[in-house]
C-alpha cells in the first residue's frame, strides 16, 4: 500500500469518496491522483463556505474586515488548491493511463506537499491580517506592512506560501507531466487507453505543461530573488531590481494570464479525449483531429502575449501599441475557440451522443467557458477596460473561468472515478448535480457581469451604495444553488457502489 493510499483511507469523510481500488493492479496510477483530488475537495468545501460568508457580511452589515478576509481566502482556495489541484489529479491519472507509466516517486509527493502546504501557509497569513488580492499587486504587500496594517512577518509567511504554490504550478507539475510523456519505461499493464502526441487530447496537455514552465520562469527568478531577500539570504539592495513594481507585475502577469490559458488548453484537450468515448455510434473519433489540433495551436500562439491587455490602465508604464496588441491577441483567441466549438458540434452532429452525466458536465462547463471567453474579450478592449477592469465584471470573469474549468474537470473525474475507486456513482444523482451546477454557475456569472456593467466595484465592502446590494443578493442566491450542486456531487460519490469483477478497468478508458 502506498503512502498516498494510506492518507486517503485515513481521512475522515473525504477518504470514503476516494478510497483507492487495490484489486486491479492499478494503484501506481491511482493513488497520488486520488490523494490530490481528495485534497482539492477539502479545499472546495473551505472555498464554498467562505463564498457564502462574503455576501452575508454585506446583507447583515457585518465587519468589513471579515469581508476582505473571506474574499482573499475564497479566491485563493478556489483558484489554486481546488481548481488547479483537481486538474493535476485528474490530468495525471489520464496521462498515466494513456502512456502506461506510474505516478510514483518523490516528484508527485513534492508537488502535493508544496501545493497544500503553501496554500495552508497563505491561509494562516491571511487570518493574521495579510489581505491581498488574488492578483498580488506588488508592492502593496510591503506598503501594508509599512502602514502597520499587517506585520512584516506576515508578509514573509504569505510570500512563502505563494512561492510554494507557484513552484508547484511552474516547476513540479509541468516537469512531472513532461517526464511522464517523454521519459521512463512504458508498462503495458498500466495502459488503459493508448494515445500518441498527435492525438488532440495529448497535444493539449503537452502544450499546457510547456506554457506553464516557460511563461513561469521569469516569475520564478523574480520570486526567488525576493524571497531570498525577505529571509535575509541576500541583502535587500541586491533584490532591488526584482522589487521594482513594473518588473514584478510584468513577470507576474506573464505567468498568471498564461496559467489560465494553460488550464484552458488542458481542459479543452481533456474534452477532446473524453467526448469520443461517449459518441452514440461507438466510433470514438472526433470530427477532425487536424481542426482540433489547429485550434490548440491558435489558442497557444494568441494567448502568449494577450496578457498585455491587463496593463491597459497603466499608462504611461506601457506603450499604447502593446495595449492594443494585447487586445488584438485576446480577440485572436476567439478563432481557436470558434474552431473548438465547431469541432465539438460537428462531432456530436456526425456521431450522436450518449448523454451521460460526465460528458454533460464537460459540455456544460465548455458552454460556461465560452461565456467567460466572451466577457474576457470585452474587457480586453482598450476603451471598455477603463470602465470595467476595476469592477465586478472582472471578478465575474475570473470566477467564471475557474468555475467553468472546475465543472469540466468534475465531468472528466466522473468518467475516471470507477477506475480509481472501483465504484460507480448513481447517474440520477449525478444528473441533478450537473443541472444545479449549470444553473448556479451561469446565474452567478451573469449576476457578477451585470453588477460590473452597472459600475459595482470589486473588492468593495459596501454593496448598499448605488443599489449594488441587488446584485449581491443575486450572487448569493445562485451561489447557494452552486453550493447545493457540489453537495449533491459529493453525496453522489459517497453513495457510489462497487462495480465488481464484471467491469474490468480497461473497459473504462482513461
């Protein structure tokens, strides 16, 4: 029994959902992904509760300090230890089953430990008063310490947590994926559904890993320099170049924006891999692999420099030409998205679809992802950004992309769940989870976008001004529906029944 399997089994409640099936000989590809997925559900529970506290502080006129604390914790928990860790767990299981290589050794252990320890340290720092945005606008953390809002020790603790999380996303996870795809010995007994790198499902995973690694390296250099200075390893004057706000912000957004793009590449590739498995005629083939691969390459090439649209409001720090370039590239991503939409619709039209809960969740998440893409294209516009970038529109965009990707990964997880646990969820319960999730996610997204269009500021603790409380009430209502859907999903996993020896693991491809 592996350490990962033991940790899963010894975790109350959540361990029952993801107890690893050891009877199939697949524990080497199941254990670490199961532990990561389980941990992501723990953080989801935390993020969900915090998400309900935020509007409650507004509706019941509670402390604004509580609002800003929960806002920071909710955003951080939803983005990194939940959504990203869910992607890691499901993505690693999918890759392992496609190339026939185990998820074992020190690297997955390091990725799991760094991500969850870093998230825990950041949580402690926030509870101690370190209230920063999900987007770390440097040098505001240091300004807060200088003004006495939080201590310098809290800054060091928070930055340590952020650094560990970033190290997982930029280094440990991409290296783990690339090592699995290109190195090591293939073991036939671990192959569930063989795929080559020409397959869109594998190409997207490869491009995503490379994007994270390459786009994140400037931030690794800057972040390592700053952290070394904060710990006194090097004199602070030696880190002065990294402490320049322009240097930090550009290196941060090169990575932060491309993190979302990498996750999009990953989740679209997962959809390309999963959709053919649910086609009604059993062909298991996309309408066109060439069009699907072209969509992935276009999304990659256009997204690399579209991060520049985040600096539209930073005149004169950025030349206007770069702002317009970021705008153009953001619109260019729509071409890749349009090709992806065409591929999905043409595939379903040509072959039909078995509407099971897993693929329904993937497709519903894809629709939400398209809605988010439309909102991103609007706010990337130079003129519109001045009006919307500081409003709930941008918060709605950020929330929607995270929820859309989470929904798609939850759908893919539904497909992989029987292989990992040896149990099959109840389809009727799962369908209700998908329906509730769709209503809650779309409703919350539109409420936030509408609030932003009405001028409702983001990270603002007084929604009663200008009638913004109405949008807050809508966000709370749809948030409750979203929370209910996740509770039903979790209950579905708790109620899952053993599939027995009649269904071999190879009959449920990765």
